[in-house]
């Protein structure tokens, strides 16, 4: 699965140039070896490809929304921000899912994750009156389903 | 037509870079500035990459640019996490 | 020797110290062995190259077989060959000195030492302005490392200051080189020289930038302030190499840029005269400050400023093309004889420091009784720096003053002569203290091998004065000819 | 003025301005932020220059380098330097004015430069003889291989000098274990290896080659050092030193064989030319990576309390 991913990336990088095929074996193999060394015993289990695509597919849209949101706040003369820190609990056991959630939260409008803690995330809000708990919980749930698709059904 | 769309994307990207930089200057504290960095600037980069992709009109190039954008996105989120953690630790050790 | 391909000599000249440097990084404990082997091989190759130039003239080589303007050229002329030979001999002596037990230099000393020697050889051969910049980078990094290996925080501070000046000089030089490429589409000195017949604003700005950049690296007045601390802080073998050769390489490049690169440009008289003024200021200022020093190594470091000033004089003294060769030979003689003399004196100062534990002038009273050979060598070196007969320094100054008087620029003879007086004043003071009655017995014993090496270096500078004819005729081979239209 | 320069001029202006702010600001974190944005803009600049491969390298490097910078900036104790504001600004302002004046003269001269094509035509004409199709690689490893050799020597010497000066300095201290950084490192490093391999391959035909590949690989290594998963090349072990000078040594050895093989120093026999160049590039890639990792490890060790003069 990983090897397939690396191979796809290689093809994209080399623009499908066949002359690189010989080297491709070596490069993909060494990347996979590095991956195996670093991630020994940390497999995330079978992925649910459809759900992964659904989660990742939202990234560009969220990014646009978030960018517009910040741009408006930065450019408005009144500077409408009320920054603050909150702690958001998320109910997932797997640390990998927590980290992935942290990354996605940073792409969402209004939130930047500043720390990953055992029981949840530490978020910085550009407008602390907003309640983001439900939104983050939803992201975490989606991710868990995507990454643990095989187990939770 | 493609050129026109490309130009629109690139100019839009520049606008967000500008907004991000203004945010970097105007926002009162470091953690807020992270928002400008991780959101406006990333969107700016994404739009410029999209513009270049449209301009090139090549699927593989477009995929390559997507790789660039995703890498930059992941990098800035990591950096935000690092800075954020350091700031939080400094304020409440 | 006739049949030897000049490529072999040239490849060994640069390749031997580079290979030695690699080996010294890999097997540091044997650093001194690699250094001695590399410098010996380099000396042999330099002898071959010099002999060949004596018979067949300038050696011209295209690296990688790519001819200019695409590739990089080496051009070894007479003075270049002599300077390479000087570098090899001085480096071999310094390596032997630094390898002497019980004070053998640590493994960390050898990689920068060998890379420095390679960079110097590369500079004396390079005929490409960008390559000169790259080689200068290597030389500066190695030099800074040698300075930083001195004792204590002062050495680190001096090294940092040196590093900053070297970086600023490098960037300025690079800007000038970039302008030359942008304006004239080539980096080769021969082609540039033709193109620069009409330099325009671009060419003049490039010359100014390169001159300032190189002046910082060569410690020309008023960009000299980093030098004394740096040269005095390095361990003695490092100081010897830095003061004898590293500064000289930048000076040599400076001469080449003015006298070859801009040989056909209408260089205005005032520009030549102001370069002379800078040289004269260096001679006087270096002398005045040297007189005030209370430490032997600092005194020697300041005296380098005076010698640097002499060499710069070559440019204004060449204003009349009839006397260019004379001035070139004079400057070349300063470079070669000062290299031997200053290396001997810095190594000697290092021995005094080792023996006495310090180098404060007032406390080395009687040192001559404890180490007569070293102080004798020190005195010979001094004769050379002052320019007294029969030393190479005397020949050099004679030629320069002759060029000044023949070319109708008598005013430059004044600082040239005055420099000797200053030098005499402070060196006599130091030598007098060392030879005066005192308890030389308090000094620790020094290795005999080191004493002999120092004496041999000093004698080399004397031999140049006793038998100047052959070196001078070699220096004339491939000497620059120019057609600056301006009259002084 | 076309749409392109409408983008390029503000882009260039913003880059200069950010570079200025990154070094002028009093606060290390603010400077780091400026630096990160500068990195993003640099990616943009590469895109504008039509070099997406270099942009990939830049994106990868930006990550690692800013990590190091942040580490250094944040680990430093809060700056309380009242001395900095007294006396210094005048000199600074003077320097700034001098730099501006110098810059203005330069711009004036550059605008008046004649349109020379430099050596592009000559490079294009002789490139087939080298066997590579990228003009950049041709210049770096054939036409001006000697410059490149000396530059690699500078890099190797810098590491050796650092090792020599650091003496028995403590090994770099990893950042405290952090789940995010840890996960990031474990994911990004394999990708870095892949991208480095790609850049090495790309060097034969387009922008890329040993320098970029080595930098990306080096940054991957640096990330491992930062997270404590791996150490830099060890100066006390034979293989650590060999990694650092190996590229230079191989390059030098092949170059010195030139007079015997092809009649000139650093000349390659034409039938092996392209293979020799790729071999040298592969060795350089690994050595450049090892040098970068060593330099960063040295810098980190120098930041430790009680460390000698490093770097």
C-alpha cells in the first residue's frame, strides 16, 4: 500500500518518464525502507479509501473559506478579532488520529491547533466566542472512520 | 481564455499573500499571527499554484504543483504547532 | 623534465594538498604525515613547472579540456610559478615545524592547513575571475579556521571578526565579478582584457567593487584592522602561513585584475595615484603602529601591513609602460622574499613563546643566549623586512625605487624608503632586547629541528638577495604588459 | 509592463521587505514568522521562474530550516539586551543608507547593461559533448567542474573545521518528544528520500541535481536529528567522516585521473561522461546531505550550555 503510494508519487514527479524506471525501483525501495524503519509497528490498518478522499477533498474548500475569513479580518479597519485559547476534548484513542485531527483543524477557518494533549487538542481561536467543539469532534470522527474503516465498519 | 483564468488565479493568490502580510503586521499577538500565516498565505500559494497549473495546461504538472502545495500546507501546520506549543509553554510553564 | 606533460605538474600542485586534506580528515592522527607528503610532492611539481616555464614560457591549460570562454583556464606565468614554489617550500617547512614533537599540532590543524595550501596554489594559477572568487572563499574559510585554533576567547573573537570581513570582501568581489559577466559575457581574464578596452560604467564599477573586496582580504589600508589580532591569535604555524602567503595571494589577484584584466582600459592617472596613496598610507601606518606594540607577534603582524603597502605600489609605478617590468619584478621580489622571511619570523616568535610562555617584549631579555640560532634567523628575517643588503627585500626595494625614479614618480620613493626606517626602528628594539644580557636560562629548551627549519627559511630570503638574477628573469616571463593611456 | 511583471515586482519587493523585517525585528518569533513567509514566497518565485522541481525542493527545505531556526529562537532565553538599543542604531542606519545608495547605483548600472546573451549559445553548442541534457548540470559538472569541486571542498572543510573547533562538545539535544513533530518526521522523511532520488535523476535533464537533492536529503536528516530519532554523522566514527568527505574525494579522484584518461584535469572520456557525472552527483548528494546534517548538529551542540566555540 505504502509502496504503491511512493510509486505513484514517483510517477507524478518524473512526469511518467520511462527512462527513470530503473532508478524508480531504487528510489521507491529506499523510501519504503526508510518508512519501514521509522514506522515499525505503527501501521494504521486498512484504510477506507472513499472516506479518506472525502475527508481530504474538503481541504481545498476549507482552506479557501479560512483564507477569506482571515483576509477579511486582517483588512477590515476595525480588526474584528478576539483571540483566545480553548481546550477541546476529542474522544479517540489512537494518537495518530489525534495528530491528523490537529493538522486538519489548522486548515479550518478560525482555528489553529497549538498543542496535542492526551485527552484532546489545545486550539487558538481568532474569535473566542465561537464554539468549535462540535466541528472538531466531527472532523475527528470522520478521520477515525477513514483511518480505521476496516475495524469500525 | 486559459491565460485569463491563470492570471485571475495568480492575482487572487497575490491578494491573499498581501492580506496575510497585513495580518502578520496588524494582529496583536504571535498566536493570532499564526492564523494569517497558516490560512491566508497558504491559500495565496494554492491559488498561485493553481494559476500556474492552468497556465501550463498539463495534468502531470498540475499534480506536481498539488504536491508542492500539500507539502507547504503540512509544513506551515507543523510550524504553527511548534510555535504554538512553545508560546503556550512559555506563558504557563 | 622536458618530456613531462605540464598537466601532471599542474594537477599535482593543486591535487596533492587537496588529497592530503581529504586524508587528514579521514585519518586525522596521521595528519602530519599527509601534510609532509603532500607538500613534498607539490614542491617537486612546482620545480618541474618552474623549469619548464624557464625553457618554454608560460603554461596555459584548459581545465576539463573546455576552452574559454566556456571553461576555466589556468595560466602559470613566471611569478605565479615562483609563488607556487614559495608556497610549497614554506608550507613544507611549516608542516615539518608543526609536526615536531613534543609540540606537534593536533589533528584538527591539518585539514585547514592543507586546504589553505591548495587554495593558494589555485589562486596563483587561476585565469578566471569567478574561479578566483571560489578559491578565495576556500582560502578565507581555511584561514579563519586556523585563526580560531589559537588559544582562548580572544582567538575566537579575532576569527569571527576576520570571518565577517572576509565575507563582506567576498560578497563585494562577487558583485564585481557578476557585473563583469553581465556586462561582457565572459569570465576569462584574456577575453575580459580585450573587452575591457572600453569598460564603460559597468567595467569601472566592477573594478571598484573587486578592488574594495580584495583590499579587505589583503588588509590594505584602511581595511586592515582585522589583520593584527587575527595573525597574532593563530597558533605559530598558522600565523606563518597566514602572514607569509594568504594575504599575498589576494594581493597577487589584485595586481592581476588591474594589470591584466584592465590592461587595455584607459585607467585614469588619479586612480593609479590613489592606489599608490593607499599603499603609502599602509606603509606609514603599519610602521607607526608596529612601533607601539609590546608583543612580538603583534609587532610582526603590523609589519605585514607595511609589506602589503610596498606591493600595491607596483600599480602606480607601472604607469609608464617602459618600467612596468621593473615594478613587476620588484613587487614579485617583495612577495617571495617576505614570504620566507615572515614565515621564519613568525615560527621563531612561536618558539620564543613556547620557551618563555608568552611573547611580551620586555620579558624576552636574553632569549638570544638560550636559542641563538633562532634569534640569528630572526635577525636575518629582519634584515629582509627592513630591506638591507644583501637580502631579497633589498633587491625588491631597489627595483621599486628605481622604477619610481625612472618613471618620474620620485614621490613614491619617499614612502618606500621611509618604510625601511620604521621597520628598522621597531625590529632593532626587539632584537636588542633579545640579545641583551639577561637570564636566558629561564627559557625552556626548544627542539633543534625547529631551530634549523627557521634558520633555513630565513636563509632562503637571504639567498634571494645574493643570487637575484635567476629568480628575476623567471619573474619577467609572462609579466603583464598594458597600455593605460593615462600619464601620471 | 505585462501581467507577469505585475506579479513579479510586488513579489520581489515583498521578499526584500520580509528579509529586512526578519533580521530587523527585536523578537525572535516574529523574525521566524517573517522567515517562514519568505520561504513561501521563495516557492512562489521558483514557480514564477518556471521551475516547479526547485519549488518542491524549496518547500521541503523551508520546513526543515525553519524548524531549526525556531528551535534556536525559542530555546534562547528571553532577550533582555538594553545595550542593543544604545548607540547601535546610528551605525545601523548609516549602514542601511550606504546599502541603499550602493543598491541604487547597482540598479542604475544594471538597467544600462547591454543585452549580452552571456555564454548561453556556447553552452548549448557544446552541451551534447557532455552527455547530459541539462545546461545547469553541464556547467556545474563539466564546463566549470573545477569551481564545483572547490565549492564542495569548502563545504567539507567547513564541517571538518567545526568538528575540530567543537572538540568534545556534547551531542545535540533533541527537542522534547512531541507527538506532532514525531508523527511529522516519521511521515515526511521517507518522502524526502524519494524526492531526493527524483531530484538527483532530474539533474540530468532539467533544474535539479546534486545540490538540491543533497539539500532535501540533508533536511530530512536534520528533521530526524531534531526529533531525536537519529544523530548526525559522527566525527569520531570512520564512516561518519567518510560520508562527509566521500563526495569530494570521489570527485577529486576522478578529476585527477583526467590527464591520464582524457588529456586534461577534470576531463571525462566521452563514452563514460554521462555515467561518471551521474556517479559523481550521487556521491555529492549523499555528502552534501551529510555536511548539512553535521553543520546543524554542530550548531545545536554549540547552543548547549558549556559547549566550546562551535560552528
